[in-house]
C-alpha cells in the first residue's frame, strides 16, 4: 500500500508539473500577408528574438507559435524575397497580423554548399549558383532539373527525355563521374553506373526547395567525385511547407513528325501532401509521374569504327547501306559485326573452279562487309516512363534536435548513352536515410539499392539478335550462315555479269573489268540473298527472337545486364564554432562508405561473386574573420582512403575581401581528386564493334593475358597489346606490301600503376550588388590534372608473335592514367538586373579550354569554346501582380565530342524557351503555358545522342509555394 501511495504521489506530482509547464507556455497566433496583393505568404520563418523557439506559416500564411518565454518579446519574420520584419508581442492575446513587404532577393540568399555552413551568397569564398522555389515556379523548362541549362559554367548532355547529365568545367558527357550530386545530403549516384541518373530518382518537382551548384573543385569538403563540382538538391521540410499541392502538366512533342509518324503528348503529374501532426511531429509524401514518346537517336551517318587492318579509328566517312558494304550507321545497331569476306570467296572458288577468273581479282585487298542493322526506333522502346515516390517522417526531439526517416524511390524506362546506347527498362533505384540533425551537428546513415530491371545494351542485343536469326558463320552449317550466303549471291551476280559480257562478244579482260565496275551492285545482290527472311522490326517473328535475346544476360550470350549494386554510407559533422568562435570557426566531419558490386559478370568482373569496395574519409575546416570582417580566411583539408588505392589528402584555402558593403573579391587555391570509379576499376564489358571495356586494375589485364613490357604486371609469355597508333602505321605498311616494316612498327603498350586522379586549381572572382538592383558575378580559373583518368585503346594480336594479325584481333579500351599533366582554364561572367515593376534581365557567358592532352588519349573534354545565355522574366506584374513570364535564349558554338560510343562534330545552336503564367490568388492556383525550343530547331548535345525538338505545354498548379 505504501508503495502504491508513493507511486500515486509521484504521478500526481508529474501531472502537476506538466500542468504548470503548460500553464507557463504561451501560444501566439497570427497571419502574414503580402502587402501588395494581400495573399497569405506561406513558409515564412517566425522566431522569437534571442531564443530557439520558432515555427513557419502554413500554406495560407497563418501560424501558431508555442513558447515558454513570457511576453513581452519580439517576433522576427523572414523569407527570401521579402524584407525582414519584427513585431513586438505584449501579451498572448495580441493579434499578430503582418503586412509583408516584397523586396529584391538579389544577393541576399543564403547558401550552405560553399563552406558547409550557412552564409550569404555574396560572401561565398568560391563560385556558387543557387536556384530557389521562385525560379522553379517561373521557369519555362519542362522540369526543374533542366533549369541548370541556363546557368553559367554548366553543360547538360541529353541522352533522352528524362536522362540529362549536368557537367561543369568542360568535362561534359552522358553520365558525369566528376560531379557529386547530393539529395538531402545523400550521394545520389546509381552505384553501378557511378553517376547520378539525372532526376530519374530523387526529389519530385513539388518537393524541391532549392538547388545549389559548386562548379569548381569541391573534394576538400565533399570527397571523391567532386572533381569539377557538387550539386546539392534540398527538399522541403514538412514543418515549413504544409498542405496539399499538386501540378498537372501536359503538352505535345514531335509536331513536325521528324522523328515520329505523328505528334505525341507528354504528361507530367505530381502531388505533395505534408502536415504537422503537432509541434513535434510532421510528415510528407510526394509522387510524380512522367510519360512521353522520347526523342529518337536517328543519325544514319556512316561511322568508321576501325580495326587493326584499317588506318583509321572513329570518324564519319562517306557512304550508305547501299553504297558501302561495310556501312556502320551511328544510330544503326547490329551492323557493327564486320568480316573480311575473302576467305569465303576463296571457299567459293575452291568449290567451283569456274569462278576463279571471275572472283580472283577480289582477293588482293581486304573486302570488309558488315551485317545489316536495325535503326534505334526498331530496337529501343523510346516510350519514356518515370515514377517517383518519396516520403519522410520528422520528429523534433528537442527545440534544437530533429530526427528524420526518409525514403526516395524511382522507377522507369529511359535511354542512356555510355559505351553504347543502353535501354534502361524497369530501372529501379531506392534510397533510404535515417538522420539526426542538431543546430551544431548531424549524423546520418543511408543506403542506395540499384536494380537494373530488364535493361539491355541495344548494340550488343541487336548483334546477338542477328546471330540468333542467322549466324554469321557456322562451319557445320555453312549453307545456312549469313556470310556464305552473301558470297553466294555476290558470286552469282558476278558470274551473270561475266557471262553477259562474254556472250556479247567481249574478251576475258573486258568481262573481268565489267565485273569489277559493278562491284557495288554485286555487294547489294549478295546482301539481298543473305537477308532473305530477315524479320521486320515489330513483327511477331522479330519480337520472339529479340525479346529472348534482350532478356538473356550478357554473360549467357544475350544483351541483358544484371546490375544489383548497392551503396552503404554513414557520415557525420560537428560545428565547434559555438565553442571556438572567440578565436575561430571550426567544423569537422567523417564518413565511411561501402560499394557492393553485383552484376553477375554482365558488367563487372564479378562472375565469381560480389565485389566489395570500402572507402573512409575525414575533413576539417577552420575559418576566421579579420579586420572588422573585411577579410575572411579559411583552410580546409580532407583525407580519404579507398581499399584499392593509397590514401589522398586534399587541402583548400580561400579568402574573401570585402571591398565595400555587398562587394567582395574572392580567391581560392583548391585541390581535388577522385578515385577511379567502380567501373573504371572492375568493368569487363564487350560493347559494340567488338571492343572490350576493361578496368584499370592489374587483375583484369592479367585475366586477358596481357604481355607486359614493365615490371608492374610481368607476364613475358602473354599476348602483346599494341598501341593503336602503331597498329595504324603497321596496317598502312602491310597494305603497301612492307610486311617486315609493319612488324617493326608495332609498339607494345605500357601500363603504369593505376592511380587516383588529382588536380590543383586557382580561382579568382568578384561578386557585387549595385544599388540592390544589379548583381555581377565574374570568375576565372586555372587547373592542372595529374594522373588524369581516361582510356587508351590497344589491340591484342591473337595470331601469334610472328604474324600477330593473321587471326582475329581483340580491341581493348583500357582505363589508364595520362602520363602528361592535363591543364584546363576558363572564365565565366553573369549579370542579373532587377528592373522596375519586378522585371529581371539576366545574362551570362562561359568559356572553357583544355591543353596538354597526349596523342591517343581520350580526355572526354566535351565543351564548346563559348556558351551564352540571355533571360528576361517577371514573377508578378499587372493586375494584383498576377501575370508572370520568362523568356530564355541559350546559344553555343559547335565542338568535337569524344566518348566510348562515338565521336564526332556537334553543331552549334541557338534555342529559345518561354512561358507565360497567371495566378488566381483566392484559389491559390497558377496556370502556365510555355514551351522549350519554341522554334523547333533540332539540336544535339552529344554526338550519337538524339536530336532534341520543341515541347509545348500547359500546366495547372495548386498551392505552389
């Protein structure tokens, strides 16, 4: 009984204390409205001055603040695009009604990515770009990710409608391993591909609060991958952004029927719902669905891939399917299979001696013939679908500590250009995160789970399809093989031509000359015979074979790759500035990461089992403001270790000089590095044209029995790998009859130790705001790369030392380091001018160059010399500032594009995008009508990628913040 009484007393005491605590708390309610149009302003920060108590206005501009602080006190109201306002509260019954005054947001935005701590963008020590909610709402782009197209220093490569890759500092390509992309702090890369798949997974458009881009080196704070930049995508916190929002966007593409037989619609529907359950708990959910008939890569130019017998590699040449028997269309697949038909001609002569005077004249020089291919539209499903689902639960453990559990999942069909064109079918990527976040520290753990679904290599699949329908050559069934049938049709046509001349009274020489003169017709006759019964794309016969091939793993002779690679990471950071601020500001952090490669031998050399790669890293940054904050210095450093490579330390030093209020000079010395990606380390993949993509680790060269001329991989009895340059020379000499000279010209490739790439960069810039109306940003940089990561193409002659090219040859693209120090330099400048009545004029210019690239080294530097953007916009004008618009022009010069797939010239272009919008304040809705590439002037961003045409759309959005 006594124990029960004590328990009851304790319970009563606790209840009394709780009641007292509630009684001591004060609840303040009120509203914030735009002073111009009297609309409620959502997501406004409401804080008690001098304390950590605070809240946000809801979607209607109302707020409720519970605080233990007794009146009187002062509330501070802040939001980007409005003047900060204070309100003094005398008692809980005070009616708080704030008339919020709009203001220019130029230069006042706060960024985090530059130094990992909040700071005004004007005071950033390095170049940085920021996109906010208002930019996203007013953009003419069809998706938020495409806004990067108009930012200085940025290149975007479009592989398909939903697969866009952001790159900086000139290293542009379909999938960038040189730019980190972080979503709410998580590395957004697909771990098997080693780069972010654009916006295919991650945030839905309605859940994006801001995007920040560091266009330069950022490894010192963000680790491997930040060689040339880091992108931070930040989502909306459910405590701040509440209510139901949705957006319905639909439009039309292919209006001129250039790529499709008819115009086609596209759809982009998204919804977000967020609510605050109480002052401690809130959650959000969002979804987005995108569907479109994608752009189709349709370049039918004749591409000379080259091999050991040809003194060329990788260029467009004259010819079509009917004029060149060895035709290889850029976006035609299956025609990469090519054979010298002279052995089959010799076989035909051996079987029928009467053919000798007719066909012997064709035995002198190689006679290369390729299989008949299929166009991309026939072997790739260009029906793009993308579904994204996200959700998060947030709980405030204290006023300063918030826990969150978040999930980001995406799936869909898209097309990606890598070593070949890849149809990513039923691709699925999920990211799951648990995080604790304090005002002074955070710790998070997350995982990325990748599933390639039924994704396949379009080139390999089509080549295998051809073999499945009719093999190129099978000795046991020569009559049923394609090349013997080809030569049979060729020989029959030649014999007919030969006999026609003789029967008309011609001589033997004249008959032979007539046959030689009709060579192309003979080839066409041979192809028509060999292609008898060839299935037409889309027919049941075609689909039965093709679907079987594309769903059979590459390892088993099909085109399917099975990528189930996972990524696991844990990291944390602590800001010691509240302890050290009297002397300096200090932050420090660390991370651990593990890749688990799992492609079952279809992508990586993991046939024997999964491959694990571990990485660890730690960083710190010290900063100090001097001379009454006119000079701010910082020093940062990071150390990282990958289990396959030595550790790397990368320092960074920055300085910001305040010339005057809102005018700052910045300078930095930065170092960066990147470990070879998981693919650069362990890839073992046969691609179009028979080339093998090989990782740079010595274990893989040993697997292919490379003979080495150095001690790093001593294998004197192996097969020599010759440099492509020497093979070209040898091929030319051999065709001229100089066989001894050809052998002497061959040089074996040397392979040094495979190392991480590193660089050092100097950057100087100025950012200034004139009369709060004109924002100017200028930067210039210079960088030097050591152990530059790229590829070198070598040829293994499998015919033996005495006659290395007598038999089949193996072309291998090996991941290597450059022996020279590659250098880059460039500059960028932008002006944003806030005109009267809310009009804004913006323009920017970018220049990037590369030098000192050794011959035969593929650097993947794919940038035009100059890019220029011009924009004119208004987020609200006219009656109650309901009208809005934006017009953008983007233009760039042509350039030469390098890739593992194809290389060639990309033409320059000038493109116009525009939109107009109208708001209905009482309904909290926005109607927008616009288009990208308004003039429908087709353009490419990469050689071998599809041409991009115009898109015209209308959208209806509700409750868009």
